[in-house]
């Protein structure tokens, strides 16, 4: 069980999560942190730290249609979980 947690990355950042999924990370599921906040659970990747750094420093490159589709999918997940 401990090892399984190390292989996961949790994020509440909606736009970062959509980006990480757009570049190939895998969504495992969601966790409700509280009634107003959802945590996205992703399968961790050795590249994750660099991807996050690229995202926040405006160096990230991603197919805009893939990113848009992930935004729509995540939004649908949030509304269907409530």
C-alpha cells in the first residue's frame, strides 16, 4: 500500500492536471478533499517535476485541442461527481 501511494501524484490544480494529462500522464481517479475541492489522482511519472516546472514557467508545449478536450473531460467529471 505504501509503495502504491508513492506512485501517485495528487493535484487540485484543474489546469495543471489537464496539461499533465495532455502530455501523457494517466488519470487514476479523483478524491473529494472536501465538498468544494476535488483532488485529481494521477499515475506518477519520472518526468512530472520537469513537466510542472515547464507549465509554470510558460515553456510547456501541448496540442491545444488535446488540452481543450481534457479540460472538458475533467469539468464533466467534477460535475458528475457532485
